[in-house]
C-alpha cells in the first residue's frame, strides 16, 4: 500500500471534522522522521481491491495518533478491530497503557473509546 493512499484516506475521513491532515509532502515527512514512528504500528484495513478503508497510526510510546475508517465502512466493527490490534501491539511491546486524544465535541468517538475500555484522564 502506498503512503499517498493512506493520506487520501485521512483527507476523506477528516474532511467533515474530527481531525486534520497536512498536505502530503509535509504529512509524510513529519510522519517518517518522527522518532516514535515505526512502520509496524501503521495498522491498515483494506478492501478486496487492496484499497485502504481503515487506519490506526500509532507511535511507539503507546499513543494512537490517528484512528479512522472510511465513511462507507463505518459501523461494521472495523474501528474496534483496528484499535484492538493496536492494543495488542502495544501489549506485546510491554506498554502498560494506551493514550489518544479526541476532540471535546466528538461525543460519538468518546462513547466508542469508552466501550473499548478507555477512560478519560484530565490534561
């Protein structure tokens, strides 16, 4: 899977809010040059045509940077599967917890994360 395909997925899923993504070159450079980047923590769900439909981009320190699912693929358990895969990857690395940020007004995402066992912590 090419990086541009993942960037396009992020553009699609963030176009109506919930996050933002820089133009491709800036996004890609910042991603791969970050000291916490590990390609093994780029968890991708693809359709039968090998097009990305979901992504969990995680940092080595136990942080979920991006979790997103294409609009046509939502409400099928794909986001939960991606997040659980990230949880397992972090557990295999011996990390005791997983962190992420969610916008304060994104109550649907907050409910989703609570259903998967995450708890809100103060800043």
